C-alpha cells in the first residue's frame, strides 16, 4: 500500500515537472547556434529607401564625424506580430555605425507589405549582434523581441547582453536587460540558458553553463529565477 502511494506521488511530481518544462520558452540557448534570417530584396530596398535616410539625419546629425551612413549592417531580422495583433511583419535590427570599442548607434525597423510600420534608433546601443522573436511572452497579443548587444573587449574580457523590447501602444518599450554570456582571455566562457514562463507578468529563469572551447557546454548548479535588470539602451522614434 505504502509503495503504491509512493509511486503515485512520484508520478504526480514527474508530471508536474514535465508540464513546467513544457510551459517554458527558451529565450537564450548557449548550446545551439541559430541561423540568421536573410532580408528579402524588397525589404532591403525598403530599408535603403525609407528607413536609413531618416535614421541618418538623426544619428549623423547628433553624433557628427564619428558616425557614417556607409557602416550600415543588418545584425538579424525576425518575423512576428510586433505592432498589431495577427500581423505578418518583419523586424530588422541593424548597426548604423560604430563609434568606438563596443560603442555605436543601432536601429530597429518594423516592415509590413512594403511599408515601414515603425522605426527607432539609439545612439547608445553598442554593437548589434543578433535578434529573434519572443512569441507574446506577456500575453498582450503582440510578440516581443530579444536584441543582442556586444560591448567589445575590455582588458581581455567581453560579453553579450540582451534587451527585451516590445511595441506597446504604438511605441517601442524596453522591458529590461540580462547577461547572455561573458568571456576572458584566460578563464572559461560563461553563458546562460534563459527561459521564460509566459504570463501577464512573465517569469524568467536561468541556468549557468561553462565552456573551455565555446563548443562543449557544461551545466553548473541549478536553474534559478531572476528579474530583468533595468534597460540600458535608450531608443528614440524616427520621424
């Protein structure tokens, strides 16, 4: 009898853990390399014709000789419903210019059916690295986006930070920041598997990993909950 009760209890616990694992969406995964998404020729033309000229007026005008339009480069693009529920849109995260070691101006543009739905720039954005969609993690009908930034190398150390953004009430809103990885010339690299449980108030979790070759990653400790840090990057609407 006791054995049956114990087996039933274990079955319930395993089922609960399985359900919890399935309910988490992985935001950052150090053990897998994602393939970048290439922009279509039409979206490339739209960026060059309608996004970059206006962004340039703001950024080159304010940053002066340290910022040049010719340095434009797409970090990555993402598909989702960013400014309107149910829309099929493309978000482009790009480097407009680099102004120093880990310093630079970046931009975010949302494109839909040959039109620019939203465009923002940041003078203090660092170096843009990657971007991917977070499917409506706060359950408001719109998809969020993870933007990856590199801070360059300083005294033999560097790392990658991620800012989570969304377009709320027609405006870009920065929800917060977390550290994705860090590395040094001498020690092992550190990275985090970051997951989120969707909800009105999303709950974030992270699991630490280490590696000596940036290929084989070993988990360290247990998964723990955490809160996003305050945003670092300041985005301004391009008009």
